[in-house]
C-alpha cells in the first residue's frame, strides 16, 4: 500500500532500521533497541541537567524499581515532576531507550523527570510493569521534599507502550486513591488490545509498528490471561474516564494505533477531562525519531508546551 508520508519522513520509511521489531523474539527485539539507542547521536540540552540512577521501593512482593532522575539546573524550587515511561511494545526498552527525550524534557519543561525501568513481558506480564510504575509514582510523592518537587504538580508521560502505561497509571491511581496526578502526556499511546479499528486492520506495512508487531506485543503483555482484558492493561476498555487529569494526546496518521488514540482523546473530552488532541498528517508511529524533520520539531514543541502549561499551576491545595 502507498502512503502519503511527509516529504521529509518518506526517505526514511524503507530503511532497515525502521522495520517493525520482531516481538515474537523478545531478546532479538531488545538487542535491536539497545543497538538503536547506542547509535543515537547525543544532543546536549540547552541548559545543564544532572542525571542520577537509583533504585526505589517496588510493589509489594516485587523487586526494587530502577529509575533515572533528570534534574535541571536553575529555576525555582520546588519544581514540577514528570514520571516518564519508555517505548518498546511492553517487551523491550530500558533507561537508555528514551534517554535523549527525557534529558530534553527536563531541560525544556523545567521539571524533574523520573524515567522508570519497568519490568517487561513476556517474563513479567501485566500487571508487573504497571505496578512498577505505581510504586515509582508513590516514591516520587513520598520523596517530594528530598527531590525538590511540588507534590501537587506531578505529571505522567510516555511514548507508544509507555504512553499506554501512563494512561493506565492515571486510572489506577484514581481508583486506589493514590498520589494525585496533575497532567498526562500520551504520545501515540498503545491503548487497545482489540486492534479492531480501521487503522489497526489496515496498516500491515508501516514503519516501526505494524499490525503483526502490535498483536504480538499484546500477546506477550497479557500472558495467559483469559476472559475480559482489564482496563488497567488496555485503557481503551475503561468505561469511566471521569476524574482523570488533563491530557495531551498525539496520534500519527500512518500508525496502527491512530484510531484508538483519537477515539480515546474524544472519550476523555466527553468525560469532561480537559484534553488537547493532535493528529499529525504524514507521520508514522514514533517518527519523532527523525529529529531533523519539521513535523517532528513541531510535535516535540507542542508536547513541551503542553507540559509546561499543564504542570505550571498547583490546584490541589
């Protein structure tokens, strides 16, 4: 099928490095992600950012959770905080996967970013990764003074599978009465295991993510579970989206996840959640990796602007 990709993105769509990962072979997919991260050219932030790796208490009965903390220099304390989840189909990725993005988020949003190295499927299917995220969020809230962050200005963000985890975390902490989230930033998130939308059925040949890769990712994450998929695993299945934090949500035109992302944004709006929904023409899943394209720069700028605005005010007092 021929797709009308953005002219600056089109030359990249046939490159071997942008083929969808083979999630049927998790170790091979992880190795490919590590190789891609290592090959990514380092781009220094505009202002200094301190980076620290540490372990935080995990969920009950689970291991400690590795996190990487990005603290920008300057500005006023306390700062907002942003819990960040990497991409990788819930099967791959680690703290290095989105290192460059986290570094620039901290710099451009002037927030303390806490990147979470959550456990991966298939060795650790749902709810392991989500519970790791909840444990990390609880640690941020409990350690706000030590971190120099405002507990009333804590947001959550993620890309692709990480965006799905971020969305699920807003549901989980709402229902548990856990730490209050001020904002959610969902970048082309993975939300619906049913994959029954037009885009999910149609895009079988798209770069980075196609239907086959999405199906395999969900199989690994859901494991041997039978019956109805919980909404904490697939947020698009949630019946009640009221009371969730304000949202920024992006969707890419030639992405199997496009329609579920747009539908989720509409449902947030209908539930009374202040929502900014962006659909970027000519883009494909995670095409933000092509950093010199004008559409990528616009997408990243829109995301940073939304986060600065969303985390700028404390409303929980």
